[in-house]
C-alpha cells in the first residue's frame, strides 16, 4: 500500500496535479529567463571585453572607495599614511571579486554586482569563471597607470572624483558614454 501511495504521489506531482490542486490553490505561472549567450571572447579571453569595461571600471571604483573608506574609519576618518593606502589598494585589487558576473538586459550584456546599478529582478547572472580574474587584472592596471597617490587623492575628494579619474577621463573606458538610464524609466518614457 505504501509503495502504491508513493507511486501515486510521484506521478501526481510529475503530471502537474500536485498538492496545489489538492489544496484548491492555482499554480503560479512559470517564467523562463535564459542565461546570457556569451561570445567566445566573453567566455575565453583573459581580458575584459570592451563592451563591459565601463561597468567594470565602476565596480572597481566602488570597491576601492569602500576599502579606503573602511580603512579611514578605523583611524577616525583621518588621511591614511602612504604605506596604509598602498596596502588597501593592493588588497582591493586582490580580493576574490566573486560577487560580480554578467547578465543580459534588453539584449545587452552588462556587468552586475555591488556598486553597479540594480538590474531587473528576473535575470540570470553568470558569475565566477573569467570575471573575477579580469576585474582583478583591470584593477591592478588602473592602480599601476594612475598611481596610488593619485587614486588616494581622488578618493579624498569624493566618490565622483575617483570615478572620474578611473573611468571617465579622455582615455577612460566610459569616455564619451552617457550614463545608461534605468530600464524601467526608459520604458515609461517610451509609452
């Protein structure tokens, strides 16, 4: 009898007449959200794809800002000594970066994670893989190109100054790009 009851329960669940039908609840509509389709460059290259460098720069600026802010908080918001901010910048770039990944939003691939604009609630984030290494490499490159003292000076002027230095100058990865509008606002404007 137990085996028959177990078999009936499994078949009922597989057949779509599960507990929700027995309790009188209507089943929730299912939604399908595909994972982003990555090109060979996006999957295999050791470098950050050009189309994602602006997002990557903003993520890096956010992480540097957060780490420097925390370090200054430990010394009473006073300026850090050179050896301290160099150590913080090294730690910022060498972190694991696992909370970042790529998703597809309105047919466009975007980097997503802390410090980047919130994305739609129904999206598939592809994280891990090459993304953490790419972000770390890019971060070290920015620190090497701009210099620790210059980056720390921009941080002391505020988050906007640091983003401007790293991302928006003449040669920055966001140069000439307008900030992308929130997709919900963009859709409202089209209606």
